[in-house]
């Protein structure tokens, strides 16, 4: 499967962005998806994840209440709605996918995923 991440950009603190991760390939309904972010010199960290049925989600503590992950299986797209953005949210955001029945609790590590998108830059100005 191939993943295409999009939707990044420059936004002021307190603003919103919606990232999209669109997949190509068969049997997309079997894949769980995670969003990760990375800044220079730091490890890639999980932001949110959603299971393949779309009925279970995981959020990093730093984004709970501000970010929402959701999926549209017909469009083979997973979204990350980001509200009340802060300068600390500035990073390159990546989406990743894994064909799995595991619950999202097992999908908080970058090592859990098999496929990665190319990344989209989010810059939040203060």
C-alpha cells in the first residue's frame, strides 16, 4: 500500500489544520493507521492512531482534546483534525499503516507500522 499525506501548512497559534492520509492499494479496510510527527534531532513520536474498523482511537497526551483522528473507508483516507494548535505542534507529520487486528493500544510505536507516507510540514507561529 502507498500513502500520501497532505494538508500541512503555516498557521497561527490557536488555529486549525486538517491533515489527510490517502491510501492506494487493495484491502484498505484491513489497515490500522497512525499519525506521527518529528522535529529535527528528536525521535518520531505518535500523535494519534485508529484501528481498522475505525471504532477505536489513541491519542498522545499532548494532543488529547485538541486533535481528532477519523477515517473514510470509501475514500481510503484517514484525517487528523488539529485544533487549537500550539507552536510546540510544529513538526513534519507522517501517516503510517499496518495490516493488523491489534487494538490501537499496540500501535503507539513507530516500529509497529509497515508503510509510511512522505510527510507534510506543519508550522505553527506564535
